[in-house]
């Protein structure tokens, strides 16, 4: 056992040594029970214990509790220690109470009274111990009991600096526990506001550091009331960044003056917009320029602590520059400084640089400056060992993309997607899809990109992505033929992803007639190609393909008999999947309609979809809330297509405004039941004949299936 020096508690040291020497759990419990019995006998004995003995036994109980054993006595003895004038005894009493006493304890009134007595003491050490206890417990009862005393100590003129520090942090703890702890006057303002803000001018930097943390929390609750702190914060920041080594010697960390305080002040200023006062604004800009200038200076120390402190201040200054977004010169300088970090050996610096440049890319003043680093960012995306840095590189490429570089960035992201880490593939797919849609000037390029996405990362292509490409193809008649041809070629691959089959099924079902003139993509070839994938797909995709087949009956009468044979198969009519069975049955009956006009009405091409926010963008915002700029919501709408007049060689022309066009493939908004056209009435009559006396029910069932089918089902 190590020797116990001074007036240390020898009994406690011996007990701890005995516990460490126990060979088994049973031996430890036996020794603890023996000690608990001894402590009980001492507390209940006739002999009065002095302060030292109480302190020793309370320490033993605290140690036993920390070992994981319950303690149900000794609380009163700990409370008695609070009235001692000896620091060590009072400290142990407060420590025991902070750790073991429940806020619902019957002793809480006695504890509060002892704390109140210490808060009124002239001994700063006792006052600090009391505030440490309040902050450690931090209950609502404590906030209500001392919510007035703590701020009073904080702003009092005769309070010592060390007490002010503790008071600021204690008040912050109570504020987080109970935001209503701040006294409010009849005008809705706190009586402490002005004096708390003026703490930023205190001569003691320790007080200022603690006060900034408190003021930051207060500002987040009521920014208007504490707006005066901006000028004080700028003034203090200016004095720090222009100070020499000797001015702040006690608060200089590895040649960086007061780095923690500087960071806190910069964060505090980010709660407000650019200062309205011209003098304050100029002084703030000078501070930020000075910080950027110091970042360019040669390091004064090779130790990592120096670079960490220096970079912490720099990155927070850049965050403030980005937040204000009002000084083009500062924004460009910040971008250039961050660009130097992209090739730094330190991984964390590269990550932080990429993260900050993502924000700079959204500023109109610095967007072009960010684009200059495109090649380095692409290299980071491909070569970085750390997946989180690669993720940030992808985010930055997404943020810096515009019409001038969209094709290059999208192609690079597609190339990287084949070898990308699985954890970032889904998000990359969403971003590529959004960029391709947002910056597409030639929609054949957009179709190529989405089909490549499905080919490369089909498992990570969400339904929203392939829904969206279908909507855009339907809305743009200039790309429909190309889309049909391209997807037909893509389906010829031996290994074809199911999402490609879905897209191919929908597009060929709508626009297969546009490529049917080529013998290589004749109607029968299209059908056989799709049907070769049928048995490899899920029931949901098979249901979609059945809808394509019935569309083929309208587009290509020559394949009608073949399709009817498929629909009659037991695997469809008696499928275990109810949706598949219902579709096969209803489509078979539909194919037997004699009137080609009625069949054409039911199976006519889809009308244009209404323009709305891209659902892909909504998915990305859900995955990364706060990381997608609000401007994306308005910008990321596909351009209004020119009016589309669908032509069909096998079907009479029908207006696209017909609200009763059957969306057999399930991408349209369900049609209101109250809206009926003459065509729909004809359909009801015909289906009534098909289904006999139950015709009305049958037609309603078909309409429900057509209008409400959801591919997600």
C-alpha cells in the first residue's frame, strides 16, 4: 500500500487498498459489508464524531457507491459537513450531496439552507463550493430556489472575479434546466440584461469567457433583448486579435491569444446578421482580415497544439464570414485559404475545409472562387482514404455545380459511383439525379444519366428517381422517342436491374410505337424482350408489366393474341398476389372489348404531369435536413415543357386534358370520383355488359384499380 502523506485519511486509503486486493467478487462484497457495519455503528454510537471522522466515513460511503452498491444512510452526516468551516470537510459534504442525494429527498430544505448560507458568505471558496453543488444538481427546484441569488452575485460590483466565473456558469446551468429562471419586468425585459452584457468588457478574461457562454444561451432565447452584445463582442474580439504576446500572456495558448474566448465570441456574433452600425461593421471586418492574415503567417511552433488553436479560430472566423455573406473580398479570401487546406496532410483539416467550402459555394460572391478548386475536389472524392472526407467531397461537388460544369461533375460522379463506398451510394444517386434534372439543357442527356444510374447502382435508385424520369419523359415530347429507343437497348443487357425493367415497361407501354417502325424493335420484339424479364421480377414489377402488356394491345393489335394467352395463365389468374391476380383478370376482360374506340379511351397515353417540386429533392432534404439550401426548393423544378400533342397511329387523337385517362402504371394523382366524362360513361356501360348484372361493381373495381394503384404496394 502506498504511504499516506500529510493529514490524509489513512483509514480510507487502507479500505481502498483492501478492496483492490480482493481476489473475487464475493470477497469484495464481504469486505464492503464489514465496512458498512462499522460505519453504521460509528454513526449510531454514543461517541460524538468530529469533522475529520465524519469526512472519512462519508468518503468511504461515496467510494462504495461509486463501486455500484446502494447507500441508504449517511446523508444526514454529509449535510452536517456543510456547516463546517474547513474547506476539505465542506467539499466532501457537497460532493456527497451532488452524487447521492435525490432531488426529492426530505433533506433538500436543509441542503438549500446550507447553500444559501454559503452564498452569503464572504469566503469566496465557500461561495464557489455552493455554486458548484447547484450546477451539479441543476434541478428545477434549485433553479427556483437560487434563480435570483446567482445572477445577483454575477452582476454585483464587489463580487470577486473567481466567483463571477462560477456564477456565470452556474446561471447557465440553471437556465438550461429552467428557462424561466430569468426575472422579467413589466416591459418583458430582464433587469439583469444590461449588466450581464457589460461583463464582456470585464478586465478579467476568465469572467469574459464564462460570460460569453451565458450570453450566447440568452441570445438564442431572446436575440432582440441582447442585441447590444454585438458591439461589445466586436470590441473584445478586436482587442484579442490585435494583442501582443505579452498583453495576454496568461491566456495565450501556444502563441495563440485566448483561442477559446475568440471562438466563443465569433460564435456569439453568428446569432446576428451583419452589424448595422458602420463603425462596428468596419471593426469586425478588420478583425476577420487580421485572422485571415495570421493564418498566412509561418507557424510560431511546430507543435500540434499551436496549429489546432490557430485553425480553430480561423475556421470559426470563416463561419462568421459565410454567415454574414456581405463582404465579397473576405469570402474570396476565405475560399482561397480553405483551398490550401485541401492538400494538407491532416485529414481533419481537409474535412473541415471541404465542409466550409460547401457553404461558400452557396454564396453568389464566392461560388466562382470555389469552382476553381474543382479538380482537387474531384481528386479528393476518388483518392481519399477516409469515407467521411469522400462524402464531403461529393457534397461540395453537388454544391459547386452549375450550368457551366454540370456535365463534367455528373460524369465524374457517375464514374466514381461504380467503386464508391456503399454507405454513400444512395445519397450520391439522389444528388446525381437532381443535378441532371436541374441543369439539363438537352433532355436526352438527362435520360442517359438516369439510365446509367440504374445500370451502375440499381439497388440504390429509389422509386422517386425512376418515377421522376418517367414524369419528365411524359411531359416532353422531344425526348419520348429517344427514351424509348435508349431504354429498349438497355433492356437487352443480360443482367438487367429490376428498376430498369420498371422504367422500360412504363416507357415502352406509352411510347413503344415511336420505335416500332424499326425491325430491330418491332412490336413483337419489344414484347418478347419485356416478357423475358417477367418471371425474374417481384410481384409489383410483374403487375406493372401486365399494365404494359394491356397498353401493347392498344398500340400493337398484332400481339393481342399472344398477350391474352399470357393473361390466361394460371400463374397470373390464380396468383397468390391479389394485385397481380386482379390485374390479370380485369385486363383479360378489357382486352375482349370489341369497340376499338372504347379500348383506345381506356388505354390512351398519359397526360402531362403537373409541375411541382422534385420528389427526389424532398428525399434528399429528409436524409440531410438543414444541408439542402432553401433556394433549391424553387430552383429544382423541371422547366415548363412545350405543349405536347401525343400522336398514336393506332388510336384516335384525344386531348391530354382528359382527366379520366387511365393511369394503369400508377404514377398519376388519383382522380376525384366526382369527375366523369362522356368517355368514362361509355366505359361503364361496356364493362356493365362484360360483367353482366354486376357490371356496375365490376367497372368501379376496375376504375379503382386503374386510378389508385400504387407501385409501392
